C-alpha cells in the first residue's frame, strides 16, 4: 500500500519501523480468521487489518479519537495474526507504536490513567504485591470460594527456591559450568511459587546447576502494555545490568551460562523482545540482543537437557486425565506451538486435541482487568474447549492464563512443570 506518514509525529526510528510494517501488509484478510476479538463480533476495526488501517490513518493525518484508542485497547496482542500472516507482518511492533501515539493524540481520562499507573506500579514496586497478598491471606476465610482458589490455593504456601539468589545488591556468584538462571516474576512468587520450585527440582535431578534471579522481579511487560513504556525500558535495563556480569563470566570461560529461563511464557516472550524494547537505546541494544539470545522457555531448555531421551525418574507420572492450554505467548509470541505437548507425550502423558487451540483465553496480562467483558467471553469459550474431554486437571505454561482460567472453573489449573515434578522421586 502507499504510505505517507507525516513528519514530526514519530521519532525517525519509530517512523521507519511503522513504515516497514505498513508496507509489508497486503490486506489479504487472513488474519481475521484467527483474531479472537474479531471473531467475537465481526467488527473489522477489532481485527488486525482494521487496526492497521486505523494506525495508518492516524500516522498520516496526525489525529486520533477515543474510538481509535478503544479498538487498539481491545487487541489482546496474542499475535495469532502474526502466525497466520503469509507476508510476515510484525503487527506487534506497529500496534505498540499505535497505542503510544493514540494516547498522545487522544489522552485517556484521569481515571483510566490512574488505573494503569496503579496496576503497573503494584507489580513493579518491590514487596508491595507480595505484602498485600500476605495481608489478604489472613482474611481468606471470608472471601468467596472463587477468589480463594485463584489467589490462595493451599499448595502455593510454604514453597521456596533453595539455590543461590542473585539480586541487584549482591555480587554475582561464581557459577558452575552450564548454570541455568531462573528469572522470578512479579506475581508468580506470591501466587504460584511451586512453578519455579518444580523447574528447580527437575534441573537438580538432571544435574543442571541453578541460580535464581530476583534482581528486579519484573520483566517489564505489564508496564509496556499499560502506557508505561519508559518504566518498561528502565526495568529492562536493570535486568540487563544484573545479568551482564554473568555473561561476562561466560565470555571469560569461567562458568558458561547455559540459559536464562522464565517459567511464565508471557515474561519469556517479553524478555526475548528486549532488543525491540530497547531498539533506540544505543548503550543497551547490543547487550539486549546478546542476552535475548540466552532466553529460553522451559520446554526449549528441557528438550536440550533430556536430549531426546526419556529420563527414567520421570517415567512414572500420575495417571490422570489432563488437557493442555498452550498460551498465546508460547505458540505465537515465542513460536513454539506443540512443543510442550510433544515433550509431555514422550514422557507418557496423554493429551486430547483441543478445539480452537490457537485462540486466546482472554488473560493477556492486565487485559482481563482493563477489558473484563471481552476477557470473560474469551475465557468462557476457551474453557468449553478445554473441558470438553472432562479433564481432572488443566495444564498451561503461563501464570496469567493459569489464574484467569482458574477464576472460571473449579477444575484445578496447574503449570505443566508441576506434572513433571510430580514424577520425581521423593526428596
């Protein structure tokens, strides 16, 4: 298409990125068939193609309306459209530019600004989220059952990681060769600590040394998607500053760092995207590119650890009816569809086929709070597909999906790493 973006609206690097994405789109419409928000109501402006038109118009005219911002807000950023697109359109880069620009041209109400500010600072302020959870736990008996099963499941208590913890204020430890750095998130340590513990136990059983990163405790994704791009970049820089000395150890061949891993696929995809987040930061871009090359999802890591074999100690997994929900951030964002299912199958876990498995569950980080109506609709449809096989347990690979799905069902929702940890011999 012909693109004529006006001068002065975007910085030159952003303008070039926007032009590149807009020029790649041929408006074939394939994306509409896999866009969850478009499929809900059939509104063209709630499809990737429609949003691209809105962004193009905004960047060419220098104006935006509340409607422009609303349709961009309704995007779950699941990236199913990128998986479907035959032209390789990097939609997520354009929609990030579109959202930031639309907020400048059509500012949000004070209430909406305050809500987004509160959400991201709740997560990134050290100790604030965990402190509130600990206080709330004392009154959990008074809460509805649905709230308790999401925020206060009994298995989440009294679980902690045991390996050395790397923080922003500690000197990097002398790592063993092939160490895996587990990145703790902002929500998961308080609500589902057993997930990181499960990965730690599996790696220990395989003889893989582990170090725990609690440097910032947030990858920055929540800030990046709630109008806090500057804060997201600051968090990215802080993580890079904490991890870079470990990479330098690797360069000196003292103790090569095998991988940096987040057990939440939503954090993982954002960590891998640090080169995009810091694309205009000449001081940090090269470091971001290097460290992003070390980011691995747990399934990528365990595939290499198991090296095509089935560990004997994982051969006796509990016999139960399971079903797997593949998060959008895993299958579309990290382009790892079917990998967890294949690994579980090799380990003796039988999983049924899930209808419309490519569609989003409606979690999408803070989306379930900011767009509750659309989020609930997507969850209802997802749970219908997942529960069609009457599973005893629903598995997933992302804390956001796990909490969101658990809010809509009494069927336990667990991380797939927990199932593997169940197969370990008693410690």
